[in-house]
C-alpha cells in the first residue's frame, strides 16, 4: 500500500457508484463522486505548494466538501487539523501559530478576521462555506478528478487534534495513520459494521467522535451516512427510519427522549445506537430501552487515544459502564500518586496502551512526558474501576475538566480570562449539572478589595476571547473561595453549593 490511510478508507471505494452520503434534501453523493471531489481538492492543495507532512487547519461548517477536504489531506499526505467552528479569532490564532499550519481553510464569513493572522504567520488562506461555495471549490472545479496518491507510511502523522489542558494551553495531539486505522478496523469489527449500514451522522466533524469514530468506521466498512449539518431533533426523527445505526453524545439521546415524536416505530429497522464522549446516565439508558426496545451501546474514548473500551455488541450492555477494553487495548486502574496498578474493584486513574494511542503533543515534550509513560501507557486523567465481571466504570475525573454536551472545557482557560478582568481578584470555574448538556459552566468571582466586578462587561470580554460553548452560563460574585489547609481552592465545595443552580425542578 502506498498510503494506508487513504487506500484503506477511501481508495478501496474507487469506481463504486453506490451512495456514500445521503444529504438532507434527499440528494446523494456516490463513493466515486466523493473521491473525485477529494481528488480535485488535493490538486488545489498541491498546486498551492503544500508538501507531505504540512499541516492544514480547517475551520469549516460540516458539508460533503468539508469531509472531502479530510480525504484530500489523506491523499496528498497532509496533516489534517480540524477546528471547532465556535472558536474565536484569538483561539484560532493560537492553533495556527502553534501548529505551523501552511494553509488555513475557513468560512467566507470569517476570512476577513483570519486573513491578517494567516498573513502574519505565513499561511495561505482559502474559503469553504457550508453550502460548498468559496475559493477552495472554485479552484477545485477545473482540476482533474483523479490524483496520484502521495506515498505515506503507517507511522506518518495524519491529523492533529487540539485538546486543552489544566494549564489552559491547548496541546496538539499527534495521530498517525496507524492510530486512526487500527481503531477504525477494531470498531467496525466490534460493532459489526458492513457495507449495508447507513449511519445517521449528526455529530460535528472536527472531533474524534464525528470524524474518526463515525466516519472512519463507515468508510472502512463501505457503508453510507445520512449526513446532517448538525443535530436537530426534527431532522433526526425524519431520517431515523432510513438508518441502521446512530452515534451520538448523551445530549442527543436525552433530546430525542424529550420529544413525543420519537417512537419505537421510527427505529424498528435500526440495529445499533452508540453513545460516548460524556457519561450517559443509567436513567437515560433505561428510558431509551423502555421507549424503543434498544439498549444503547456505550463506549469510552479520548482525543489522544481514539476509543479504548466498548460495551459488547452481543452480550450485556451494562448501563452506567463503558464496557470492556477493546481488542488490542491494555487498560489498567492505577494509584493517582504512585502510578502502581490497583487491585480489581478499586478506584484509580485509568491508563491505556495500544495501537490507538497517540504519539504525543506537538512540540511539547514535557507535557507529553507528564501524560504518556515511556512504557506506552497514557494517563487518561479519568477515574474508574473495573467490576467483578470486567466492565469498566468511569466514576469521575482526576483532571479539572467540564464536559458540556460532549465538548471539553478546561476551567483554567476561562479562569485566566476572568482573572484578568477589572475588579476581579480571583475566580473559580466549575461544572454544574445541566439537564440538556449534562454539565454546564458556572463562573465564581471574588472581587478585589473595594471593587465591584461588572459581570455584564466581564461576560462581553469572555465573548470576544472564547468560543460560545465555554462561556459561563452565569457569573456569581462571592466573598472568598473555599480553600483547604494547603490553600488549594476546593472546587468540590463550590460544586456542592451550586449543584441545583440550573435545575429546572
Ligand atoms: C452549543 N452550545 C453549547 C454547546 N453546543 N453550549 C455548551 N455546550 C455545548 N455542547 C451553545 C450554542 O452556541 C448556543 O448558544 C446555545 O449553546 C444553545 O445551543 P443549541 O442550539 O441548544 O445547541 P446545539 O447547536 O443544538 O448543539 C448542542 C449539541 C452540540 C449537543 C447538539 O453541542 C453537539 O453536537 N455536541 C457534540 C460534541 C461532540 O461531538 N463531542 C465529541 C468530542 S470527541 P447561543 O448563545 O446561540 O444560545 C470526544 C472523544 C470521545 O469527546 O470519546 O468521543
Ligand atoms: P476529549 O478530550 O474531548 O476527547 O474527551 C475525552 C474525555 O471524555 C474522556 O477523558 C472522558 O472524561 C470523557 N468521556 C468519553 N467517553 C465517555 C463515556 N462514555 N463516559 C464518561 N466519560 C466519557
């Protein structure tokens, strides 16, 4: 194979005129049509002077063309760096600079804001809008619809996904072709995906879940996707009868259950519902089975590792657990301080090793060394235990992380912005329960002596700097933060104090 990722996911479908993407308006794009689109894009990228190994940063709305950009990067040997569409120019600047991206592809609406950044950082900029228009596709139109695939090895980098951290600085997780392919193969087999599958795809394609789990698994099996631009309950209800499988974050499931139009009859031809990226409440699992007769299959993964565990396809899908380590994945529960493996049943930090585990953080050897052991085990920061039957339970987090609707939010990043605001002495950002998003963000502020922080102005300042999903839903000013005897802020005390703040009952 000259390029394992491209050949295995995309190239094998050359010439196939069966549908690959079913679009919301009822139109379809065949595998062959999709590959031709990718080839034309690959020509544009190569003609722009991009060389194998160069990074391409894309902040684009979900569309067939956006997905073809991923395929084009694979074919041209480029490192694909997808970015959340909610990121602000401030956030994007960091990613472009840190990654050394040579090309930025963004929505036309964002081009004016990003052009000066791209110019300063020596990156070229092309536009791609949600409807497939823009400079990228204008240039692609006149290109040949086949492209000589660039030779790459399994150990070459295929993608960078940025993940934030406890210091507030985002880190580029480096994923190789082998990382992505090994997981795609394992999952497709484990979840019995075939060319007959039609996956209802409503996830964003800038994260592991929507891009690598959902898309790669479908591609490797030769199946098709109903490709929706985003999650919308009505659209899901309309399309579910045509699907055989769905993948979603827990919010998808709770929103569907909240709609009376979501009935057993709609999903009679479905074979599999998968949930991940955030904890699925056992109560959601139970309600879902009562409504539909289907047991949701919950799995557990991370940006750095792809998928690590899964409930069984056949056998008991146990609510409140993430199942067993996937074939080829070693998983152990360790003492957070010493790193020593704990006896089965005890709670500790989950560590994982396998062909799915990333290569480290781009140009951050110290950060890599803190989380990726020399023996290959990655310290996930998730707290878990393995029960008597071998099921893995995620019971909490050893890292200061909020997961809202499946998006990760690191409080430190928000605290740094809040601390810099006039009248603010210090801040603590915590996650509190939220019926729709599972958790949401609350900002707790302490005023400088004699000052009165203006929470509206502070909210405006946050809006300029950080993506919408990171914004505190509310800012509260209190006299002082609770601290332990070591002076460390006791976020658990704050979380207990405000746990009902967004409860609707
Ligand atoms: C949108 N908003 C969010 C949000 N999504 N705020 C907090 N958390 C979120 N997840 C903002 C919107 O900008 C909007 O702001 C307001 O909240 C309400 O928006 P909405 O219309 O209700 O939200 P919607 O657009 O429907 O999006 C909700 C969602 C979406 C759950 C469908 O967030 C989503 O698709 N999440 C999936 C994330 C995901 O793929 N995670 C995988 C990571 S990979 P305003 O101001 O306009 O009202 C990973 C590894 C693994 O974790 O294991 O998979
Ligand atoms: P990310 O860094 O965005 O890839 O998010 C990964 C994190 O999501 C993990 O470290 C877990 O904390 C969380 N996660 C993913 N899947 C699950 C799950 N099924 N249950 C609980 N937490 C999960």
